């Protein structure tokens, strides 16, 4: 069973689409059904954590930019 068929069987979480992992990678042909199922779970977790990290970095950037603007206003640089 390849990764795409597995995703069709177990499906992603209802609230978010999950991209198939390593589609077409040669090693997936050697994974058994249990391993493919576990890889599907792990890929979902990885995707969610990457998205959470991206959101955290964006928030950090917003805070940094606010502080830079404040610093410039204080120095009279507009």
C-alpha cells in the first residue's frame, strides 16, 4: 500500500488537510501497512508543529517591529 492510498483510507483530521508524506519516495514501497499508518500520524503532527512554529515566529516579528518603531520614534527618526 502506498502513501496516497493510506491517506485515502485513514484520511486527515477533519479540520485540516494533510499533505501526503514523501510521495513517490522509493523507501515507502518497503514500508508495511502499520508503518505507513504511523507515518501518516507523524506527518500530521509534524505539519501542525511547523504551522505553530511559523505562527510563533510571525508574532515575534510583529513584536520586534513594534519595538523598532518605538525606538525610532524615541530617537526622532520617524
